[in-house]
């Protein structure tokens, strides 16, 4: 459950970003917030299925959650992460939504026949295991000061992507895309002012 999806596969499938250490970051990055109105990369439904399929190595098995439930967890995660980044208190409804998703498919640990550690999700309580695992990941991230200190929003002002800067100098979501675009724009600004 810890293998990351390949960023190139996600980009080729039409997602602006992906392959981050946590699935929750890939999920929040499926909504582009700078365009008005924002762009939902999980639409249409075919894209949503494709995204969950690409995350299969690190989310529990089970049905793909419906669009509304996915959006609710994505907005809640975005809200608590943005609140952290801007130093404000998150909206209470976002915290409630995350807690509801996390507890909707509770987990238990067990030992497999060959002695391996296994986590089981219990969707029989009416929830969705995939969303429960992403909500749990969000809660664990917020509770982990060391990881949380690495949370960044892309340095490109036209980009809303979030990521964990595993290398301290990382500023861009995808350096080859946003980094270049921003460097080109800055260079253009500079030469334009000079002329
Ligand atoms: Zn970016």
C-alpha cells in the first residue's frame, strides 16, 4: 500500500500533477483552483475511475467512491491543508467531514497466515474504504509536525498544487512544467522592462 503511482502516467492521463508521497496530495491536486471557475480533473466519471486506478497501489481495494463523496473529502483536505499553510484555523465543517470519512470505514489490524501485518477496512459500516484511508492520511499528516513542515504550495502564482518538499529546495509542483513556465515568465518580464 505504499507504492506511489508514476507521475508520468498521471500526467499522460490528463492530471496536472501526481505521484506525491501521500495520496491525499494527489487528490487535492486534481482541482485547479486558480482558474475561475476552478477545474475539476476528476470529471467526467471516466477520469475519476482512471485516477483511482492509478492510485490502486496505495489505497484499499473496494468500490470507487461517488463524485460527491470524493469532492467532499477533497475539499475538506484542501481546507485543512490551506489553513495550515496560511496560518489560520480550518473551518469546523472540514474537520467534521474528514472525521466522518475516516470513521465511516473503520480499520482493524491483523496478522496474515504468512505472518504479515495487514490493515483491513470495514466498509460494512456504510463508508468507502478508499476515502477513509485518504481521510486518515490527512489526519496523520496534520498530526505530524515534521511532515507538515514540508507541506508547500507551488511557487508559481498561477498554480494551486500542494506537495511535500522532500528536498528542501523544492519550490515547484513539477519543476519541468511550473518551474520552467515561471522562469520563462520572469525572464520575459525582465527583458520587457529593460526594452
Ligand atoms: Zn505548479
